[in-house]
């Protein structure tokens, strides 16, 4: 149960279960060697299956009780062994229950030791009462809304290619927490008539924009976020070019000063897993589509494909194991969701009753109009 939860991989658990069953059988000098080995093998296999993708602590308790019941049935089928010994039945049920309690108790310790995170811990981080998410809602509401969309895009895309959708969603929620330090310098938190970067040179703007990755990492460590979530913060831009300020630097520098592209690139590292790569793509795609002047399905599709292709050609996906087929599925999911969010809306006409009253009101004398209001 512990191995299945920690590594989110049933194959590892089944291999260890088989090894344990064989080892126990070889150590016993009993006529019931085969029965005991089968007991370990069956109960271990059932427990692995029951806790796979478990997202609630109660699911593990139920799994423990069901494993105890499975052990009883296994022993009854094995030549009617222990029939009539009711205390042994109670022992087996207690075995499953106590195993589940032990797993829940030591799970956080093993998460820390193996630098991993389980679905149960991820769902706790998805609680919007978490201090970092609460700060985002108040101090950087635009970033908060952006992060929610990125999280949902990432989860759906990850599920489409059989990656860890829950991990991608929570990574999307926390990927931009560094913007809490200076939220007013990021477009989604700025008012229409105010842009802090208008008064700054491109090199200074670049430093402020880049700094949200380092500051996000520091915040995550301060709030003791799992290292797997810190990976999303560090890798969600890879080594991408901050094109807007690079272009502005080229325009303002003239011919007398060379502008190096490397100076305007994030320091990295590149995404190393499918989930972090998907968050990188979702982050860029959501921002680009939100900035479109025409919210037309064809324009959204074109923009999604352009962004994903640019990231691929720019080498931002070189360290993860996404295939071209994966990228096609990811783009389809992005287009479907973003089209639903950013679709164009028709302008609603006023009702006939409203138009009629307006026409009648226009025929009233001025004094009568004022009294009718």
C-alpha cells in the first residue's frame, strides 16, 4: 500500500509483493508454506489495486478492511484452514485495519525521505485556504485567475496523454506565486491605463519579470512546499526569451549598442517531466490567447498551435519526454478548453417592452418625462 501511494505505480508494489511472498515461504518450515505465500501474494496484490490513485484517507482505511476480508476468504479457500477459529478472523481484519493506519501515519515521513508527493498531499495543497493561494486572491487576483486556468488546462492535457493530471493541476496553481512580491509589474494585475514598465528601460523590466521565478522558489521554500512543486516554479519558463522587452531593447538601442538575446532569456532549467512541460505550454498559451483582439475559434486554434510549435523549435521541450503525438493531443485539449472560455459573445438586443416604453417616453413632454422618472 505504501509503495503504491508513494510512487503512484502499481508495478513496483506488485514486484515487491511477489518477492515478499517467495521470501516468507522460503523461511517457513511448515506444511502450509504454499498457503502462506498465496496469502501474502493475494492480499498484497489486492491492497495495491485498492489504493491505486486513492485521493482520500478514508479510501485507505476501507482498503485495509477489505484486505483483511480478502485474507479470510483466501484462507477459507485454502483447504478450509482456520475454519472455526473466530479469533483468527478478528486478527486478520485487525491486520488490514492496523496496516492502513500505519500507512497513513508514516506516509508523510516517506514522502520527505523519497522527495515525492502523494495524491492525498496534493489534494490538501489544492485547498484554496492555503496561505499562498489566499494571498494570490487578495494581492494578485489576475495571477490567481490565470493560475486556475493554467491548472485546469494542465490537468486535462496531462490526463489526455496519461501523465499525472492532479500533480500538473496543483503545479499550475502554484507556478506563479513569485508574482506576489511585485504583482503590479505583471500584465494580468495591471489596470487598463497603467503600465509600470512604461517608465523603465527594457533591461530593468527584464530583471523584474525574470525575478518572479527566483522569488517564487524562495516563497515555496519558506512555506515548505514539496520539492516536486518547486520544480514547476523553476521550470515553467524554461529558457524562454522575454520577447517583448527584447524587441523593445532592439528598438531603443539603435546601431551603436549590441543587444544579446541570451541576456533576455530565463536562466532555466528546462522542464524535465511531462507535467512541468505541460504547465510551461499552458502558461504561455493562456496568456497569448487572453491577449488576442479577436476571440474567434479559428484564431484561438492558430495561436495555440503557433505557441506550441515555437516552444518546440526553440528547444524548450528538449529535456522532457513528450512526443509529437503527445503535443498534438495537448494542443487539441487546449483549443477545446480555451475556445469555451474565451469565445466571442453576441450583443443582446433590448426587449420589445423596453423599446416600446422608450418610444412612448420620447413622446412625453419634458415635464411629464421628469415626473415619470
